[in-house]
C-alpha cells in the first residue's frame, strides 16, 4: 500500500497558511507544519513572532498535525538583510521579500523540510504551479488582487517541482470563509503588510539604526532649495510622504514627489504633480535575468511586465543581451521605475521570471549618470 505524500507546510500564524494546512489534510496528505522565525525580535517585539508562533501552533493542534519551529535568523541576516542594507547605501530601493523567498522559504526551509523527511513543501502563497511538456510553470494566483507570483519570480524548476500552493486557486474571501468554518482563531487576523523586520515602526527610524542620517538639501528640478531631508537613502522615487515641504512662494499648492537622488552630493530632487514628466521612463536596463524555465524563451520577446507589485501589467519589448542582462522598452512611459526593485515578466497568466532593475532613462537619473561620466 502506497503511503501518503509527506508535505511540510510553512505555517506563519496567518489565515492563508492555516487554510493551506486544512486543505492539505482534507486532500489526504501526511502534512506537518513548520514555523520559520526569520528575525530575532528586539525588546519592542515589533515582528510579533511569538504570537504568530502560538497562532500557528494552535492551528496545527486543532488539525492534529505535527508542529516544528526553526530559527533561520542568522541565514536571513546574511542572505537577505545585509543585501537590503547595501542596496539602500547605494541609493537603490531593494525588495527583500523576493530575496527571502529565494534564499529562505524555498532554499533553507526546503532543505530543512527534506531533512525532516518531507516529499514536498507547501506555502500559503497566492500562486499556482502547472506542468506542461515536462516543464513546471509558475502561474498567477486566481485572486488577482492577492496574486504573489511577483515575489516568487526567482524560483526555478527544482523549487517548483517540490512545492504545492494549496490556496492559489481560491479567492481570499473564500479562504477567510473556510477559516471561519474551521473555527480557526486566525480567521479574522489582519494580513501582514510591509517588511517583518520593520513591523509597525517608522521605516526611517529603523533604517537610521544601520545607515546614519546625513541631512541635505531638497531641491526642485530647477535647482532651487525647497527643503531639507534627513538622508537620501531613506527616500524612494515617487514618494510623497515625509518630505515636509511647506508653501513655496511662486509655486502652486500641488503636492511634491521625489523624482531623483544624487547620492554623491546628498541632494534629493522633487517635483510637483503625481504625473510629473521627471518621474517617467520608457527604457530600462536590468541586472542578470532569472528565467523560471531555466533559459530565456527568445533573444527578443514581446510580453508584459510589472516594475512594482501593485501595478497593472504593461506591454513591453525585452531584448536579452549577451551577458544575460535585459534591455526593456515599454510601449508607454512608466512612472517611478526604481533601480533596485524587481522587473517581473509575464506571458498571459505565466510568470516567465525577472531581474533587478539596474538603471532607467528617467531624466534626472540620465542627467546624473552623464555628470558622473564627465566629472569622474
């Protein structure tokens, strides 16, 4: 008699992994739960890891499945957080969730699950895996408002072959309904937002613990000083909050947005209007791309892309360069395309892969790059 497949589920103490556990058990898998602590809490306990662990344990207890807990904080620090800091120091805006999935959830956790005898791992991500012609494809989650394929685009064939996404085919409303019906205490729990190691505290205050504040000028695009900042590292393109620019004589009352950063001179450039032309770019170059299938589908392809998570797909032409980097031209100019963030490519519902954005043709970025070449 064949034994049931052993599945190790990453349980977070949230509603999504709770329902994933429920569904796996109902489907006859030999399921266990493993809680990952990826950040060692400080005295303020912003990450709420202990409460999340208790919630995860309660769900596993209610379902009668084994529960494990592992502390991956040291690995997270070296593989995710140190990169996060180095990117901010370079004036870029990283996405640690992408790196966390690649290095922790689908590498360190996968290895630990296999060491514990699991045949597969599972997570509560809103994504789907399909197999076609011997190849595993990563598809968007059914619930487009919760789809998390953007954060999973660095996965490869080995990880997808070893992974189940039990709730990827469900809308979030149904997931919460199943949790309520099962009597889970996590049913009404708020979705976690932001980055765990920052929690609810002020982002700038947190970052200042690792990157010392260095005040400088905020200038409008014509070079006029309009305020002061605490450090250019703390701001990202398109940001409105935290500028504290008052009424400027001769200027309209429209809000100001970050449109550029001069790291060398510690100057933050701003302009008025959410659709400022200084925020637009039509072309970008990326770092080396990752393809989920293992190779680029073609040297040049038409597809759609996201340059940030909460974005409608945009049409583009992608050229794969000889060194594996990408040259991407958008059909329409895009707002606040940000170096350090992830470019993620799609063909219909399939996520093809992606790359970190290296540079764009945004006006100020191009101007600063030219200045640097002319005045090394």
